[in-house]
C-alpha cells in the first residue's frame, strides 16, 4: 500500500479549482437526501397508519429499519468502495436509492414499505462513506479539504433538521408517498452529473472482500444499535442488555479478525494509531452531544410549549443559523491555531450551551432555549467538522472508503448513545419529581400514565375535568423541566471533560498523506 507522508518537503498538492467545487456541490445532493431520510417520516405516521394499517411492531420497523441497515452496512460499503471504485459505488447507490424511493412511495402494504425502507438503508450506506471518501480525493490540499469537509458536515446536519420540515410541508399538499418521491430528482441529477464531474478513485491494490469481517461488522453494529435504541424507548431490559453485550463481544472479535486476516476490511494499523482512536473518541462525544440535545429540544418544544410538530420543526431550525457560521469559522480558525485546540474550544462552547439550557424554567423565554441550543449546535458542529477533516488527513487515502465507513459507524454509535443515555436520565429525573407534583385524588390509571412520561401526562390530562387536567399537565411539564436540567448538567459535564481531554487525545503532529494523485484512475471520465 502506498503511503507517502508530507512533512518538510517543498512539494505541495494542487489547489482545488472550479471543477472540484462544483463536484462537491454534486456530492452534497446524495448526502442531503440520505440524512433527510432519517427524519422525514416524523409527520407521516398517521397517514401511513390510515392507509396501510400496520401493526404496532410493523410501524416500529417502518421507522427503524432504515437506520439499522444504514448503520450495519456503512463499514462494509466503505471497504467495497475502496475495491470497486468510490464513484461507481456512489452511482450504484444512487440508482438503488431511487428505485427504493419509488417502491416506498407506492407501497401497497406495511411489509412492502418495510422492505423498501431496508433497501433505502442499503442505498444510504453506499452514499455516505462514498461522498466523504471522494471529498478526500477531490481535495488533496489540506486547506481546501478543511473547507470542503466543513460544507459536507453542514449539509449532513442540515439534512437531519430539514427532514421533518420538508415532510410536514409535503403532507400538507400531497399524499404520504411524496416524502419518498422527493428523493428521486436529486438522485437522477447525481446519476447524470456524477460521471462527468466526479473522478473515479479506488485502492491501487485490488484486495478481495473479507466476508467474515462483513458478517462480524454486522453482528457488532446491529445488536448494539438495537439495544441502545430499545433502552432509550422502553428503559433497561434483560433483552437489551444481552444484545448490547453481544454487540460488544462481536465487535472485539471483529478487531481480532482485522489483525489476523490476510485482507482485512480495516487496516490493523488504524486500531493502533492513537490519532485515529482519539478522533473516534472525539467523534462519538460530539455526536453524543448533537443527538442528546436534539431529543431534549424536540420534546421541550412539542410537549412543554405545546407546539404542533411542524411548528416545532420550524422553530428547531433557528439554531441552524448559528451552525451555518460555525463550520466555516472553525475551519478558518483551525488553520491558525490547530484543529485540536479548536475542537477543545468547540467542546467548551457546547458545555456553555448546555449550561444555558440547564437554567430553563417554566417562565423562561423561548429565545433562551434557542440561544442555548444554538450555542450547543455551534460547538458540536465545529467539533464534527474538524474531527472528520482530521481523520481523513491522518488516514491513508488508499483506504479512504473503509476509514470513512468506520468513522460514519462511530457517528451512529455516538448518536445512539446520546439518545439512550441522556434520554434515560431525562426520564429518570421526570419520574423522581412528578409524584410530588401530581394533585391528590387522581385515579390510578391517570396517575400511572402521568408517572410514566410527559407524553403520558398529556394523554391523561385530556381525559380529566378541566381544573384537574390542567393540574396534571402543569405537574408533568414542571417535572420534565426538572429532569431536563439534570440532563443538561450531565451533558455539559461530558462536554467539559472532552474539552480537557481533546488536546491529549489528539496530541502530536498532524500528518497528511499525499497518495491521492497516484490513486486516481487516469481512465475515468
């Protein structure tokens, strides 16, 4: 494997021109669509329930199967892209995503929709690591790559936020299948422009795909993600615990396999490189903060302030204004003081944002919440932008696809942990407080509902007389804010700890590998 390290030589990679930046815009199309598909179904639930009549289990799978398949295949698809060509895999993924979107839009049953969503997950797993690997090869110059990754990160974050808004707008005017049809024009445009604007790149050594590694990666990711999401939704259970342990054990076997296989999916040296390990830890902590903050903010807007889902989604976009400035600012600042210092500053900024959110009470202005969420989002997006650029720089371009897949997989882990841990702390804080706040004389059924969650308190309040219902509602919202404060303090402590640890985790010189030019296919369009 070719691995040339640039240190004190006079040679420098070529700067990006107009063609490369236009190519980046093309790469943003699939990234935006794939990230939107995680959340675009939020408002479609009642429409799907009415048209397809799914069971409760089927409805859960309609929601979750996309994320499960996506997370399970990211690493595998990144390695396949290194082998067959990242542009080729991207275009295959675009075609798959288009076909799956059409199948989902016109699904005649819940089973068909679940299958289409699973196929969308396969397509999404090809798109995300391919786009990041192609960014690595389109922008060999470090300064250009930092800016390009800032754009990549901003688009990825925007897609998750835009999904519910776009879904709500489409469902106001069209049938539920329209939330899937919107994918098709973007993918068709990619299929047309991709072969013209995107250079092909692949590993110079055409190694066979290690099938045991594929099986082990799936066996590690799927049980762990399922266990974390199950815990976040339903609390701790023996089943979730067993599945989580299985995922960890199989993950250890995956690492052992990479060290012993003739053709590993992930280079064993990456597991021993403290810079890659440190970047993975930073990435997990950053996505932990992003998703944990999203869960708390969404519930606050809808359940505490009583906003409709669409209105809450629109207000939830306000912090994105700060995000749009954070990524390019962090990229520019990193060139002057170094990535590690700016990432540490990003964690400190996120901690400050969580501190603001921890002060929220029933009388607080909505803008206090939005400012706090915006500060958290700015800090975490700055972190994720720079850590992605960092790991692309220290990892060899020869294995850009596999490294991108590995990095995206750790992002899924971090997000799932943020939802599960902070969601569980929020629920525990709510339940510890709500019993003291509920009015006396409440019937057992309503009391049990109100004790379970704020959503349960909202349901119970609708079936009670006016004064009593309002008292239950006030108790639930006050208890939620109590749990929210504990959650924000915990998140802030994690961010502050990472601000102190980041410099140590990423200590040492930043290394850039410049074998991109040797890797580009000279015969590609």
